[in-house]
C-alpha cells in the first residue's frame, strides 16, 4: 500500500461478465453437456475453454492487485444498474468494450478503468490496460494522479420523468420489424414520419450502429453517381450528437425531409409516438432495458450532463 493512503477512503468496484463457457454451463447444467452440444455443432470447444481460462485468470489478477490498495467489491454486469456507486469509488471493468459502455452510463464522475483480459482475442478500443499493468496504475488513480478521456453521453427524457442515458447510441422506434410512426421535431422543423426508427449517436458511438448506416448511404450514393457523402465524425468528448432516420418511407401522410442532423446543446429534438403498441426507446443495444414509446408518449433527446471518465 502506498504511504499515506487510507484504504478505507476508497472502494474498488470490479465489474465482470459471464464468458461464453459460463453461459453454456448455465444453460446445459454441466461442462460435459455443454461440450457435447458445441462439438455436436462442429465447433471447437477448446476455444471456449481457453477464452474462459484467460478471462478467469485476468479477473483473479485484477482482484488480487486491487485488494492490496483498497476494499474490493466484485459484481456481475447484470447488477450494475442497481448498484449505488460511492463518490470515491474507482471502477474496473474486465471484459470487452461493450462492458465498459454498459458500466459507464451508471457512473457519475467516478474513474473507469477498462482491462483487456485477452488482447489476442479482443481489440479493445476502450480497454486501455491489461491486468499486469494494474499494480502500477491503480495507486496513481487512487491518489488522483491519472489522465482521463471524457466521453459525451446522450440522454432521453419522457414527460412522466423517465430517463435513459446512452454512451454509444439511442434507438427510438418499434421493437418489431414493422414500421415506426411518429412526429419528429428538430428545432423549428416538424415532420410526420414512418421509418425503421431513429438512431441518435454520440461521438464514441460513431464507430457502431451509426457507422453501418452511413456505410450504406455512401455506397448508394456511389452506385447512383451522386458523388461522395461527407460526414464529419464527432470526437468522443464533443458536446454534440448525430441523428439518422433509418429507411424513411414517403407517402401522402409521411415525409422524408428530416433524415440526418446534429444535436448541440442549444438544439431541440423530440419525438411523439403515433404507435398503438411495440414502440420502444433503448440505449447501447440493450433491448431488454427499454422505455415504452406508445401513442402519446413524447421523448426529449439531448446531451447528458454526466460525462464518462475513462482512464487512459
């Protein structure tokens, strides 16, 4: 323990996730039955075992090191939404980029360390460190001597007080493959639309779902000889969002004029549902955690006051 540091002042919250092997064992009860299922499908089961071994080893090393400097609480990702984080907490996520994203939106200024448990397997854009680096890193973070990269988040609010944050993106639309119907209001412009939904992306999320939509747009423009489509991607920390309407459908009752734009601090962006059922709002691909968006519901989208603080 570093000199003068009081381990009681801090708590390290170590967030873990189930590996593919763990999930298979939960489903099939034993590792033998899991092996039989995977090998019956013609898949190499040893890859599942090796991934689990590397992950378990990384988590054990992180926990061992963290306990030298502070109190440690280990929680599974499924409990993060109900976790009350202390102001002095340091949070460590061991997993893939998606785990860092899921954890970040439940924090309020606490530093978040992303640990890559298997660099040979995961690129880890948000996983700046490996388990072996924690012994030198953690004392610095606990002493406040570290660098962070701030990450702008999106926020969706309803009239009845519900709120949802997004680190990558928000989706507003229909939970099924049917078209979503809604009124879209962007500053002074208003349209009644029918589409496959709206994606509102942060700077960090520009490499995710938003990127796939823009890739299709660029290729279509190229095929039709319309020239290049220029898009100026946002930086992670930029206080702006980008929205894209997916597959807008023109008709006598629906318009397609507002399909792309930026949302800054002074901009107004809200959507009123015209759907009897199946309307939803969810963030970062977490479809199991939604806000219902049915007839009469109104969603206000803007930039969240909270910032993600990723240790780099």
